[in-house]
């Protein structure tokens, strides 16, 4: 099993940064799928109070619980600050969704011991790797 498959198998908690409460948004569909497949979803969006029945946090630093995976649904220019927060939280992996990438932030995360998937959909990877 490759590293991403191993992370998906061993992880339980996914913080979804930029999760929308709008059902037609990709972030909602991906988070709903991952929740149906046994993952705890922690919504991170300063404009929401609750998504998928879970309390929403304004940023990663506000999340009181440990996070295994940080799934990023924000534009690439927001990635460096999110990666910094993921490092502070001790996340095991960062998934930058399709169209989201930042090479420098990825290198910084990897040097902190975090596995990075860039420009990839966690739902598609879960379907392929499980």
C-alpha cells in the first residue's frame, strides 16, 4: 500500500478547510462522502456555524481536537497560512484539492514530517486506494 493509502487507512479525523454548507459545492460532497465512509469531519469555515451536523470552527487553530488530515478547499494563495496552522496542530497529512497547490508550502509541510497530496481529490484517492 502506498503512503496515501496508508494515511487514509490509519486516519480518523479530517478537518475540511473551506467546507461549504451548500450541497452543490464540491467540498460538501467530498466531506459528506468521507463522513459516510467512517471519518470524523471537522468543518473549518469562519462563515458557518454547523455543517453535516458538526460544529464549525473559524480556523484550524480553533479546533480543540487532534487532526489527522487537513483537506484544503481554499484557493492556492491561502495555502501557506493553512499549512502553518496544520504544522502547529500536528496533522499527519495535508490534501490540497484539485486545482490547489503551493510547492513551497508543500516542502515546508514535508520538512515538518507531514505527508502532502497536492492537486488531488481525497474522495477520488479514497475510491482508488481503499
